């Protein structure tokens, strides 16, 4: 079971219905794949993506993260979940990859820019997990109160709202 799920259950009317298999699948993928992969990836970026200008280094790390690691991780996540759910992994990838990747690009480049610029290497995976927890909570609340999930969009405040 992952931490965001109990928070989501607070908003459901299905008290007593806990989809353990799905939660265990996400936990398994997180512990066995994402944690070690992200730790290794962040170390690789720290050692190998070093430019003369610190701002250029951060931009290069974010670009590498979003263009190399994210599609790989997302593909692994979607196909692994489909296999554990007993559905077709190729179909799951075809239907979910592009919308998920686009949604990812609305928030993660900014998060990773901050992460790579001010967070020490040993805490970067923790930052990603904390932001993911917050996003899961927001998505859970949005999904539970939304009548049409197909129109869900992550809305970031504009300069006019501030």
C-alpha cells in the first residue's frame, strides 16, 4: 500500500473496499524499480552532466531527466501495472503514455529544476516522492469529485492569479 491511498480513501464512499492488489503493485514498482533507478539516475547526472555554467548544467540535467529518464520510467510503470492488472501492456502504453507524459511536463521540469539546483543529491528522491504524494492527493480528490475524468487538467496558477 502506498501512502497517498489512505488519503484518497478518506474521500471515498466505499468504506471497507481497499484495492490491495493495485496498491501493492504500485508499492512494488516504487520500491523495486523507481527508488533504485532514480537514485542511480540522479547520481549519474550529478557526476556526468557538469557544464561550465551552473545554470546550463541545471537545464541540461532537467532536459536529460525529462527526455531520457521520464519516458523510460513511465513506460516501465505503465507496462508493469498492466501486466500486474492482467491487461494488455501495449494497449495500456498506447492509451496512457502520451497523456501521462504531457501531464508530467506541466509540473516536473520546474520541480526538477529546483531539485537539481538547491537540494543535496541524497535528498532528491525524497523530494520527488513528496511532490508525487501531493500530486496523488490532488489527483485523487479531483478524480473523486469530477464527473468527467477525460477533461481533467492540472491547472497551475497564472501570474494574473497572484
